[in-house]
């Protein structure tokens, strides 16, 4: 699959490159747009301050420009936290999108959004301070209403960015391995469904 993978509010940390390498090792083509111009952060608060300084409109513009050269191939949009929010926004606006892989985050859904059975897989901690149960329930129902085919996987006791081994207070090795096992299966299934018959 052709995958565009967006980083979190902490920027393009080593964990993002490691994730891309894992996906490439499974046979996928992966691009990692840098929405923060090389800046990385060790705390969510610092990252959010920088993100707010850029503004959501500019972040989305950067993301669209980064994905545009590859979108005709039919992309799987993927991302971590903030990057998941960006990936969701782009996937719901791209009729060629092949799938949406959300790690640690979701986003608001535009009132006019509509997709035709877009496969979506979400992996999120339980509980998650940024993705509350009420929010996720409403998000799930709304995604279904706009035509997405959604799976949600929860990981009890994990930190928000539990797939990042560079964040010892959040990292959960067992949850991270389970996430990648399921996510790679999801991508394999997409590949099989889109293979020429």
C-alpha cells in the first residue's frame, strides 16, 4: 500500500521513523511529511504551543501539499495523535483514499463529509485524556453515518502515545506490539482487496 504517515504534536520523533520502517519492512511504500519543519518536542504542552502558533489551517495546507504528489496512487492516510487528526481530515476529503489508520487520535468530521465504505481502523488508549469515551462514541456513530467502515481497538492502562518507546511514561510495549500486529493485518487486508483479480 502507499501510506502517508503524519507525526504527532511532538513532531517527527524517532518513533515516527521507526514506525515507517516497520511498515516498509512489511512491503509498504511510506512517506512521512514533516509539518513542523524539523522541530521536535518532549512534552505535549510544548508541541501544542508550537502547533497553535502555526495554526490548523496552515498545518492542513502543509499536509495537503505533502500528500498531493502521491494521492493519485490511492493512499492510506495514517497518523499519530495530531497526525491522526490530519490524516482523517485528508482521507475524508480524498475520493481516491484506500484506507485510514488512526493511532492515538481522531478529529471533528465536516458536516458535508461522505465516503463509500472507507476502511478505518483506530487504536487508542483506554482511558485516553484526549480521546474521552463520550467523544469516541459520538465519533464512531458519526463516522458510520457518513459511510465509513470503522474498527476501534482500545488498550487499557496504556499512555496516550503508547507506541513511542522514547516516552517512558506513556509507552506500553505490549499494547504497541498488539497495535502493530493488528494494523499490519488491516493493511494486508486492504492490499488483498485491491489486488487485481
